[in-house]
């Protein structure tokens, strides 16, 4: 039986360029729109000229956009300190994307002292306005105990709110929580429900976990063909665990005709991502001549690489091959392993 699931996704923090198309004052709105039109046309100097006076008069939308300009060096020098200054002014007026971005700056210590508690404060203010990215990140900070005590129930609460807004990473993470019984009763059917919502948006980890549930019959009827379908989709997106499992599916003929060449193909993909078990299995395939020509040199090479990446059993298999090889062949296999690893798995004797 394969591994049961992958971990919740950690936040990938990013800044959101958010403009309001109309403002309350006609004059202010006109000036703002001039800035917006200039910005969209790549004329950052004119955008700065229109927005800076508005920002200095307290317009939170212009303030937030100035923060983004300084953060991304759009027409101004790259300056995190200036970005924080303008975002803080907008955030203190309740502008949600500025609150979120200020949280990112505190979490990462960008021009301000790194302060997770302060980051959580700003994320929470944005989340309380229903900002989906802030809802998601609050789930992350509670699941990992970043600036707050670890609390899986709180993590589930925030991820559920983000998931209901269609955030695929939150949907995936809810699946993981139900899969494991973290903060909620373990419920495979509920896990399947959230994974399915995430896969509708192409989430590769959710595809992989759906494959696992179908393979093992958790929350759904056991169905090897369905498992293979989800592994294939995830593997094609580069999910290393799915690539490894797809190799197992073809090697064992579960849900598909046994095909050693296909098994080797997918294990190669996983091996390039330093998956030690896939590397070990390539050693086995070369040892036996399954899906490839039998080759002690390449078998020894892959066993050596797998051992270097943490597969303890591979050392014994490698030494077994060495007993059938000359000293010159062993030296050559060792050199091949070094070249393969130093090349980032692009020169591996294929």
C-alpha cells in the first residue's frame, strides 16, 4: 500500500495589485483613473504623478497602489520601506489588500523586524473582511503555530471559509485535515469531497491524494483504474509522488496492463526530482533487464544515487551488483553516479 497522503500546503505569499475603478469624489476619481490608465499603459511616471498627491491627502487606494509600485519597482526605485509606509497608511484605514500585504512584510521581515504576531494581526484584519488569501494564510499559521499557538480546529475554521470562496489550496488542506483527523473527526468521505473541489481547479496534490484514496478504498470504492487516472493527471503536472506511484501501477499491472517500459519512464521522472525510492527501483529494473536492457553499470549507478539520497536498502543492492563487476566497471559506475547527481539528473547515462 502506498503512502496515504501529502501534507497541507504551506503558504506561498504574494502581493495582489488591487485597484478600485471608481471613487466617491468626481475630481479624485478622475485623477485616480488617469493614474490607472497610465499604469495599465506602462506609463508609471504619470501614474505616480496622479496617485502621489491623492495618497498624501489620505486616499487609501492611491496609498495602497504606491506601496505596490515601490515593492515592485514600477517607475520608482525598489524600496520595501516606502512600500510598508504606504501600505500601513492604507491598512490603518481598513483597506484589505494593504492589510494583507503588510502581514506579508512582517512575516518575512521585509524592511520591518520579522514579527509573526504582528503579521497575524494584519492577516486577521484582512480575513475578517472576508479576504480569501488572508483566510487561507490564517489557516496556515494556526496549523503550524506561526505567531499563535498551534490549533488545528482554528486552522480548519479559516481554511473552510477560504475553501468556500473557491481557494483550491484551502480545499486541498481541508481534505488533508479530514484525511488525518486533524481538528476534525477523521472522515475519508469528507476528505474526498474537498479533494474533488480542489482537483476541479487542477490541484496536483489533490489529484494524487484522490488516487491514493481510490487505490486503497478509503471514502470511495477501491478502484485501481480510477486511482491510475488521478495519478496520471498529477504526474503530468510534475507531482513526484504521483510519478512514483504511477511507476508502481505499471510495474504491478494494477488497473492497467503491466508495462515495465512505462514504469521505467515514470520512475525516471521521479528520479530526476531526487525521489530515492524511484532511483532504487531504476536500479532494480536495470539489474533485471525489465523495461530496459540489463546493465550492471547503470544498476550500480542508480543504487548508489538512491543510497546517497536516503534509501538505506540501496547500499546492499549496490554491493550485490559490485560482486559481479570488475574494479574498472565499479569505478566507472561511481563516476556515472557523480556525473548524474552533479548535472541535476540530466546526464545519467540515458
